[in-house]
C-alpha cells in the first residue's frame, strides 16, 4: 500500500457485517471501489462466536451459498433448555426464540473466511493486519476516511528500524463494522452525538471453548442452553453447549456485565459450570483444543444509536443488532451490512444515505423490537426476569406499550466492603483450567516493544479508586490475566500484561470510572483464533 489511497467506500472490520456490506456494494455496482481493513492477522483471526447460525441474511445475500461451498455443514437438530441447581438439572420448555429449526452449527470464523473469498472474487480489496486507528476528518468535521496504524513504533512512541507510517485511506463513505465496542465506533458515537443519553448500550462477556469429545457422547446437531447455577439469582448469565462437526463441542458461558459483586470472576464461573455433576461427564476423556472470550451487546433495540453520521454508517454489533434472547447477532449483522450498502450506494448516486430508513423498515427492526423488553427484565433477578420474558413472549408478543430501559454496566458494581468474596475451586487441569493455560490456546501475540494499547486515562485511579473501593475487579473480569495487582514495595500497583490481551473489550466497558481505554495495537496483533 502507498501512503494514501482513495476508494469510494472503506469498510473497517472483516466480520459478518463488514464482509456482507462489501459484497452487497459490489453486487449493486461492480465499478464501485471498496477496501476492507481487518486488524487480525487474517480474516477470522479475531472472530469468536457460539455459533448457531440463522441463514436468513445469507439466503438473501448469496442465495446459491450451498453450491458455492459455504461452511454450513451441521444442521440444528434438537434444542434442550435446562435449569441447573448445584447438583441437579431440570429440563424446561424451550422458549420459541431458542427454537433452532432450520439453523446451522458453524464456526463463524470459517464463514467469514469464506465470505472474504466471495468478496475478493467480486473485486473487494481486503487488507488483514491493518487496523484503522484514526478517523480522518475535513475542516467541516465530516469523516472523509481512516488512517491505519503506524508499524515499528517502540513503547515510548519512537520509531524503530522497522518503522512504517500508517496510511490514510480516503473514501466517500466509511462503514464502521468493528463489532461490539469498536474503538473508532465509540469515538464516532460520541463525536456526533449518535446515542441518546438515556439509551446506553449494555454488554455481556462471552467465553467459548472447543473440545474434542468421545464420539459416543457426541450428538451432532444437538443444541443445549442452561441457566441457573453457578450464577446467583441476581446475576444474568447462562451456558451453551453445541454439538458441532468432527465430534467437536462448542461450550461457552455468557455473563451480563451489569453484575454487581466485584469479586465475581466470569472466567472462573465458566470453569465452574463445566464441573457440574450433570455436565462434567461430557468432558471426561475429552481434550480442550481452543479457548477465547469476547464481549457482546445486550442492549437490544432501545440501545441502537443513530446509524448514519457525516461521512458514513455503523453496522452489525458496532451498532448493537444482537438479538439477546436468541443469543444471535450474525444474521442481523449481515443484514444490516447489506442494508448499509444499499443506503451508501444511494448516497453515492444521489447524495442521500437511506440506511436509517431501510433498517427501520427491515426484519432486523421487527425482530429486535419484538424482544426488546426481555433482557432488561432480568435487572429484577432471574425469576421476575423469566416471568417478564414469558409475558412478553406469550401474552403481549412484543407489543407491550412500554419499553424497559437499560443501565450503564460500569455503574453497577457494589463496594468490596459490602460484597461477599467468592472462593473459586482450584482448576483440576482436566475439565477446569487457569487463565494462563487458557490464553495460551488463543495464540495471542503482541510485539512487546510497542506502545501499550490499554491506556489508563488517569493512572492514579487504578489504585486510589479501583483497588481501594472494589479490590481491582479488572484482575477478575479480564479473561486473559492482563491486569495484576503487584505488591512488591509498600504500595500496590497495577501491572498491565498487554501482550496477553485477546481483544474482548471487557475492560473498556466495565471499568467503574471508564478509566481504561482500549485502542488498536500494531496490525496483526491479538488472538489467532483458528475455528471460533
Ligand atoms: C460467546 C458468543 C456467542 C455468540 N453466539 C452466537 C450465535 O450462536 N449465533 C449468532 O448468530 N451470533 C452469536 N454471537 C454474536 C455474533 O458473534 C456477533 O453478533 C457477530 O459476530 C457480529 O458481527 P460483526 O461483523 O458486527 O462484528 P465481529 O464479528 O465482532 O467482527 C468485527 C471485526 O472487525 C475487526 N475490527 C475491529 N476493530 C477494527 C479496527 N479498528 N480496524 C480493523 N479491524 C477492526 C475485528 O477484528 C473483527 O474481525 C455470539 C457472540 C459471542 C461473543
Ligand atoms: S485487557 Fe481488556 S480487552 Fe484485553 S483481554 Fe483483558 S479485558 Fe479483554
């Protein structure tokens, strides 16, 4: 690449949303020039998802996907939904949103790699290993492109012999498809006041492991979800177990980042879940082959910001289109990308971007509006949340005349002095593990001698506020052991092991005073997920 480049459209992020937008643009007009930037070392390297995939948007984007060999190999067969107590497992009726008839158990990373091939064949220029680090604006304050990160800068910010300056990529429209809690997306939402102050986005942290299990215990196509233990009734969370191809199992856990107890460790809760007496048998004699974590949106329709800004649009989980009761956002991400492409094309032709209108009239809006009150109802606890969900689903059917509000996740922690410490069992190294051996499976890499990409806006807050009031919750919510309180001298200090980071974005979300800012590190850094 040269030092500046010009395109009609630049897409930031090579997930399902960004790739679908790029493909649709080229389908609409093969002559439009489209560039897509991805911070991972390759497409799919930073993709982590369950994933039970609803093919509705893919059917619309590439109706002949079967003939083209899309990696959708396992049809969903049975859905099971459980409530767990410490020792027992009770089967509950499967809520309609969790009926997966017609869906597929897939690796979303593999689907993204396949989508990237389709995009490349249509003429989209894809650059993995190139994070967009800055928005480029003109004097009128309009976004006219993005800048990629400098390479070969040492941790003090000085150029090394490997220095390569970032590239300015100018475009008539910028599509921000960075996924949940995108760094440029957050700046854009703030700069252009895209979010109403009373409509905050809320989040969960999701873990996933892939296990190679005993074929006699594997039931290809089986989809299991569980609520209850080990979560207490005040904390939103649940597990998934998907029986994928090749005798692999995708097991994961999602915990709402509005949890209150600063001693809660989402990672250890996930490990504990696997040790349940009615679950652990699945993992006996099995081998864990992958681990990862990523934040996901939980705010629903009422947390979706304005989708257009001067110079571009927000798509996918950058905007927040995840359907929480379904735990699915890939299909809505794809559809929003496709609609954004149509809106952007209209802008290129007539100067008016129609994306907001198109999205509001689409099935994405219908789907998210119908379930909008389900997740917020769990702020009252598990049982009231379930009752509210049943009323919304079976009685008012999403047409309640009210809309429940969301809250800011970083304001939810109770003080350490008012909270109960949690004594997590030691990992057994067979079914349950520690963080470090888990992170090892992410193949995460960051050049050590680069500026720290986890910035403390005010370094003193780490000890004066977080440590003193909350016993430094970042030690526990980070799934990769990045944050450690070290007590060598008389005063404790916060050590940041940035090289371990797996780009989940939880610290950017949950830090009580929003003191941690996650920025993109050098291109190609971060996890290298194979089949997540
Ligand atoms: C644990 C878990 C389970 C889930 N289960 C399911 C499921 O079963 N079914 C389902 O449909 N959905 C599921 N989801 C949700 C689904 O993964 C997301 O909705 C979907 O991935 C969103 O797509 P996206 O393209 O918007 O963002 P992402 O998939 O997050 O992709 C964004 C891409 O942009 C890149 N990027 C970010 N910032 C930059 C930058 N500045 N420069 C360059 N590149 C950048 C990232 O590296 C990434 O590759 C799950 C999510 C989680 C976390
Ligand atoms: S440092 Fe932040 S973004 Fe990185 S893994 Fe830990 S919580 Fe996630």
